C-alpha cells in the first residue's frame, strides 16, 4: 500500500537558532531505563550534573536545574530575588527581552524598558545614565539578554557590569544566556552576574526540557528577603536537596543523563575551542550574506552574535515565503522573524554540534533557496564561506607546524 507522502532522503538540516540537532552520543546517553530518583544511582548522576554545570557557567556557586523551558528559568530568576512592586531596568534588544519584560509585569513588578530598534545589543551607557538618575536606588535589578535570539545581537555583559559599578548602584544583574551558553564565552563569576538564566536546547545540544539559574552570593542574600510567592521555583526549596544530589520533585531523569554527556562533550572539545568554532561559523555566515548582497540585521559589528545571524530580506520579498520554499525543496528549516520582524528576516542558526561541512551545506541550501524563491541576490555566498573556512583550516595547520 503506497503512501501519498514521499520519503525524503538524507538528514534534515535544522538550522534554526534552537532547538539544535541532538548529537547521537546524547541520544544514546538518554536511551537508558528510568531509575529511582531517590536512590543512590541517581544521587551520583545528580551530583555529576550539578557540579558539571558550574564549569559551563564558570561559577563556584550553585546552579539550579529545573525541568522546564527557559521561560521557567526567567520566572525563577525574577521570583527568587524580587518582591511585588519592585522596579527593574530592562533593555529592548528584541522579542525575547520583550517577553521577559511582559513576564515581569504579570508578576507584579514594574519594569522600565529602554527602547531600541532591535539592531544592537544593550547600550551600557544608557543603562549607566539611568542608574545614575536613580538616586534613591528604587531599581532593584538590571535584566539583560546576552544573546537576543530574535535578532542575532549580543549584549556585552562586562560593559553592563561596569555601567552598574560606575553608577555606584546596588542593583542585581540578571542575564539571559539561553542562546549563548556553551556557544559564546560567558563568565558568571568573573563578570559579576547575580543570576544567569539558560536552557538545554541550544548550545548544550539537548532536547528542550531543562533550564537553569546560576546564582551569586548577593542573589542568595536577596532571595532571603524576597516576598514573591513561589514554591516550584524556590531556590530555598531546591538547595538543601541539591546539596545531596537530589531534587525536591521528580526531575527529568533521562534528560539529566543527556546533560551529563553534553558536559563531557564540551570539555572534551574544550570550551575555548567550542567558542572559537562558533565564532568561525558566524563569520563564514556573515561573509556569505554580504556576498549575496543581503544585509545582516545586526548593524554594529561589536554586537555580532556567534550563535545565529538574522538576515534582512530585500524590500517586497517575504521571508516566510522564502523559508517555505527552502524547506520544501531542500529539507532545511530556517528561523522565522518574530513579532516586529515577522516576514522581514530569516535567521540562520550556527550553534550547537555543527562543523564546517554542516555550515557549508546549510549556506548552500540558503543560496539555492534564494534562487528558487526568486529573491534578488548575487551568486557566490556559499563560495565566500568556503574560501574563509579553508583559510581558517590552513591557518590552523600553519600554527601547528
């Protein structure tokens, strides 16, 4: 009996900026019998991932792991250190910064949103200026998205930390690294971050379902004064159990097996090498975009993301129509434009377990998709990326000689 749907040969190219393709090693690690989450075998796993995640966040302090999406970790960050009515300062880097702001409103907080055109990261000078005006220190936290997944712009967290310090302001620093952790260099302790938020489905190479809060001593002190209602998200509930390798609820056991494998894979490659690989693939992608005669959404190179590149469509051409044709003809998923950018941009993910050939295949697919969709462009973008990556390989060989 024949089917109307023809089989598509080969692997699907999942080039959205998360979830990213899950490596076979992680899939195999997750393919284990579910165990007693109160037993000694799980305790070893719990301690392994709770300690291992500290090395990824680059912190000596606790990292909380939730069976939730990144949205849950956003809520946990706000609910643990703030109280209803508190003022928070946020920067409009894009769609996800806006969602975090909307969450703060629903939690009874009073966010102040510094406006932007979604084409840069957070402006540290603007943050410093606003904090200097806050003589009464009514602002209790500054919330920044490290890598804005909707735009492909990063925020320079050391500059934001310096801005807070220059203003002599006691506000906590909360940072979202959902699409940057394990893809772009991030240093929770060294950069003076109080709460770092992240998720499992991007640089950590896992399926969706785990999220994280890395927390400073200052954040723990603030949590003791917080009057925000919480139970599931409560650090106070979590930490005594975590200290013994356990959780106060049923954890995502099989996802934690995968997380342990992901941590091992990151350290086998070396975090600095992971970041360099992402930098290389990002630059190759931007060179392809320029060669096509298209425009990178991020308008200032200092804010370029190494996790993804958002590409502006020529006037009169719809990004989603192009994405649909690319998916139908070449079996590749590209990221859509969100809210303000709907139909105006497509996003190329270059994060997670990618290599040079993966990226060249993806960029070739984009170039063919542009042609099939009738989008005005120049030929040679994939070739420009190929030339750059070949040069990088030669430089590596020369350095090793």
